[in-house]
C-alpha cells in the first residue's frame, strides 16, 4: 500500500486553519467587549451632560429677550445682560473642566 504524499500537508493546513480561526474569534470577542465598554462610557457621558450641564435653550431664550429690550429701559438691559453672562460662564465651566 502506497502512502498518499498529500495527507501530511493537508493535516498541517487544517491545524493552522484551526489555530487561525481560534485567534480570530478571540480577537473579535475582545473587540466587541471594547466597543460595548466605549458605548457604555459614551452613554454615561451623554446622560451626565443632560443632567448636570446648563441648558442652551434657556441661554438662547435669554439672549433673545436681551435683543428685544427697549433702548430706553437701560436697567432691564443690564439685568438681562448680567444674567446671560452668568449662564455663559456656567457653560464655560462645563467645557473647561
């Protein structure tokens, strides 16, 4: 009985393919875990910004009120301006810290 000379390379190829697929699956699992971790971190950061940051809508409303103040009502102008500056400073603190 003559041995087929292709059995040894075929078995070696199957072993190499098995090892390659094992490490590839392991790498894919680790990437999925890392993506899930980053997504969780992004979700947490988004919720933090929603809960703890000042509202841009109120700042925009304040600036709109400021633009509609009558020129003769100087006291209301300065009150609205100081309030808008305070809201802007709150936003600057959120982005610089």
